[in-house]
C-alpha cells in the first residue's frame, strides 16, 4: 500500500514537471526576451533557431563559433537536408544539424549531450547558437563594408 502511494506520487510529480516549466517560462517571459528571441527550446534540451541566411553561410559561421569556443570538430559532412556537424567539449558531444528550408533560410538544431542519453546541456546549445548568430552578423557586416569600399573606389 505504501509503495503504491509513493509510486503514484512520483508519477504525478513527473507528469506535472512540464507545467512548472511553463509557469516558469511565463513568469520570466520578457526578462530575457531580447537575448533568446527566435530560439525554440524543447523540454528535452534541444535548441533550434532559424536563420535568414543560406546554409553555406550558417555552416561557416557555425565553424567560426565552434573555433571561438575551442570545441574541436569531429564531423563536418553534407547531409540529405543540409549539413551535419559534431564537436566535443568537456565530456559533451555537440550535435548540430543545419537544414536548408529554402535557398536563403536555414534551420539550426543543436543538442549538447552531457554524458548519458537523458542529460542535455541546453545552456551550451544556446550559447553555440548565440555565437553562430553573432558570426553570421559579423560576416554580413563585413560583406556590407566590403561592398561600400568597392563603391567608393573610383574606376
């Protein structure tokens, strides 16, 4: 009888776990809105972001971000839908998928596996996306500056 009550309580607690996440998200909505705008976090620690850039540009930016973060790349290969990258960081395996939605739109999916199957490091996955977004922006600004310099050069 006692074991049944304990198991029942555990099942209810696990079932309500997502509700606490929703409540926390609503309570803090706006606190970091500018930082996490455009990110989709799943309950299981997978982070997504869609970029208005071609897959090739997002790939180069991702490689720059991983280099900046000193995460060695172990896999960098073309996939059916875009690119697949894998990197490592302190007992973590970072899996990155770049999916071409259109010629000018790319969806990035990042999973930072921290050891066992069920342990994901969403904060590391989010930072990889932040660094990639910054690299995309830096590359776009550099391209604009180069175009401006080219316009100013007399022929």
